[in-house]
């Protein structure tokens, strides 16, 4: 699904989405095909949903966006350090 379709189907919502098809160029991630996992009314619920889903499926590419955005831009940042699981 394209972002424009998602904004029409879920107006004024926070959406937890998965990138089905994506590519990278100049540290920007282009999300070409996106699947909506869940929509939410507020950001706290959306981030809680993200964390819960990410725990179950850590290898899937997940994002939370508000559908008022005209486009979804993701800047890639690379982590080079030690991660500690709590």
C-alpha cells in the first residue's frame, strides 16, 4: 500500500506500519510498499504498540507515523556502540 492510500483510510491517526518494500539512498529510507498493522488515537498508545510488536518480531522494519504527514521520510542513522538488554 502507498502512503497516500493509508492517509485516506486512516485520517488523523497514528499508524504502526511495516515496510514491505523499501530502499535506501543518501541515508534516506524510501518506503515503497507499506502495511498498516494498527491505528491509534494517541502517540503513547502507538509507541506502546510499537514496542510490544517489536519485542515479538524484532527483525521486521516497523515505524509509527501520523497520517497528517504528506510523505514519510526516514533518515537512516547507524548505531556504533554497545547495546544492553534490560
